[in-house]
C-alpha cells in the first residue's frame, strides 16, 4: 500500500440510521411464533445458536398466541400481568408530570418497556434476587411494593427507605429482594453473578436475575459477569435490554454486530433473542432459564429486543437525536396494546374494561401521591436527617468519620 493510500484510511464511526427530519423505515419482522422450538433444559449452548439469531415470539401481529414457547398461562395470570403493566405506565406518566411541575427533581420512565421486568419477575419465585437497571421498577409491583413507598423515595421525604442517599427512581426494596439501582451502569451484572454463586454455595433454591442496557454491554462489567457465570455455572439470568438507545447513542455504537444475544455463545452459555414486547414470550423464556439454573446447569443469556419509546430521563430531549415519531414505525409495537388485543381476542376482556382499569389505576396513583406527601414534599420537607450520611455503613463509626459527624453537628440548624 502506498503512503498516499495509507493517508486515506479513516476510522469508521457508526451513525444512527435515522436522525431528526428523516422518515424512519423498519423492515417488517420475518419471525413467527412457531419458528423456534423449545430446547431441552440440559441442552448445550450450541443448541441455542438459532435461538440467539432468530426471535422467540408467542403473540403474533394479530394477537394470537401459539408455538412451542406458549406458556399456556391461565387468563387471571395474563390479566394480572396486564394490570401491572398499565399500573406502571400510568404511574410513570403521573410521576413525569410531577417532575415537570417541580414536585420531583428527576424521573425516568419505562415507556415501551413495561413488559420486561413484569413478565420476567412473574416467571420467578419469590425468593429469587433482582438486580435491576433503570427501567425495571415494575418488578416491585409484582413483589408487592406500594406506590406510596415508591413515591416517598422519589420525593426524598422522611419515609424514603433510602433516606436520601440515592437519586429519585433509584429504588431498593429489601422485602422484595430488589437490590438498589445504581447510577454507574453495568455494575449490577457482576454483582448479580456473585449473589447467585453465594446462593449456590449455600445450596439454596435461589436464582438471580439482572439486566444491562445495550450501551452498557460495551463495558467490562458485562464480560466479567458472563465469564464468571460461565466458569462457575452460576444460577443467574443475564439480560441485555436492546432498546436501541443508550441515552442519545444508538446501539450500533455498543457492538460491531447487530445481534447481542449470540455474544454469549462464546462463553458457552445458552442464548436467546426474545421479543421484548411479548409478555408470554418473555415469561416463557425466563421460566425455562429459571428451571435450568435451579437444577445446577448455570446461566442463561438473553437479548430482549424492544424500543425505548420515551426519553432517557426527564433531563433528556430525544427530538435532538432521533425522529420524534420513530417509535410509531417500530415493528414490535406497544407491549400493553399487544397484550390487550390478545386478551380481547381470546378471553373475556373488552375496550370498556380496559378503559375502566386505566381510570381506576389513575385514581389509585393520585391517592397514593396525596398519601405520600403527608410525610413531606420536595419543596418543604421534612427530609431525612443529615445524620444518615454517617449511619448504617459501619457497626462502629470510625474515628475520622466521627470527627466529621461532630463537625457537621456544630453547624446543624434544627
């Protein structure tokens, strides 16, 4: 190669397929619910190669459920899933309005992704551990947490169970084994593997589930988690939520491949790519992975294919980096609408019942907010004590922290 030709070599920097002002076009999905068979629980990772490059579905574009992955849930279970999803969407909408009117400092919605944590947590057992990232708060509804408690945390009043130590929506729920959400993305992946190994060491019937975003999967924590899970056969379910966007960065910046699921095959872990807006498919694959982990066969790696319909957070403006109507062209549709159509076509559910459900939940959220602010609001408090900066870390406070604590108390205003 000549020096002149060498001078023309450039670094390839991917760009998002569509930017503001473009007309987004997505290919219609070619995958059907009967494409992929359910492999044996004790299968080798190579037997899931097709599952990692295809797409596991149960509910088709017309709302019908079929195929080998259909979990054949009872109507009441599916309806419970729908109720949790509607509850999360309305809760998110109300909390975002509160943030816009100055009643919350910060918020993050799960818009378009409500199905994920709800379907997957419903497929688990109550003793299983949950290591979430930002858009899995719906798991707390499945585990029974009240909206009042969640709102108190978001406001940061005296009933905030985190006692002001975390940003809003960085939930933790001890009773539900819902581990604290972390602002540094990716850390939960390797932590989840560690807890899973501890459960295995203690010979407990406990499985751990965790999620990481497509962007964070470019970090070392993702690979550390996969490697440890592979070597030690940890009872853990490792999910990559491919919602297309890491804040304003398209998923093509996170990997040179358009497929995230198959990356786990190199670690000899069974891998699946799942329709993230299909409640039944997510439930079924998670149930499969839990059964495999329970009998000591180790981890399962799952790519959840979805689309982040809303902004990254209340501090983000997605109209600056993608078409505002891009989500309308996403072939995966809306998870709530898809499950609603499935229930209407196959069970005793109607548009009228759905509207009634939405109205009831909206009233429930408003009532929960009114109850939460009895313990303090963002503008006026009361807030958690500043003493909590120093408490609940050490059994005996070290001398150097005690000195700082004493210094703070000199200046404290009651």
